[in-house]
């Protein structure tokens, strides 16, 4: 990660990055490139340019998988931080939360939603 640190913009927390990472072995085999039993098999008859594109496609898919896992973690943390609210309302109790705290939690959720939407738009644009 240190190698990439000069090129990062708004990096994730190091502990999250270390926990949410993926590695996959790959090998060359005959037939179409494929993912089988957690191993990437690249077509041994592909040209160098084709192999480069296939490696990029698998790498891109893995990076999106890691991003999704990070968003899931962030959303889980958010839900845990507010899960007492519906429980309190369900029991008919009064919420003891300030307007500032409500706005802060709303901002956290909107921020997370914004990150997901930006990435989804980026992925859609890349697919064409």
C-alpha cells in the first residue's frame, strides 16, 4: 500500500483496507479465460494484448468486489449506530436525540449513498 500512497485521493482507513482485500491465484490453461474454483484461468493461446485486457477485466472485477465489501461494512456500522431508534419508537418511548445528531446521522447516510451512486455511474460509463 505504501507504493500507492502518493497517488491516493481520500483513502480508506488502513485497517479497513487490510481487512477488505482479495488475492486470487491465476494459471494459464487451454480454452476461454474463466474463474473456476477461486482460480483465474487465462487462455494460453491468447495474444499478449488479449491477456492484458483479460487480466485488467479480472482485476477490475476484484476491485469492485472490494469496494462493495467496504460499503457493506460502512453501512453495517451506520445501521448499528442507529438501530436503537426504531427499537425505542417500537416500545413507544421518547427519543432522546438532538436535532444536531439527527442531521449528523442523515449526513453520514447521504454521504455513503453519494459514494455508491458515483461509483455506480462510473461503472455504467465504463461498460460502454
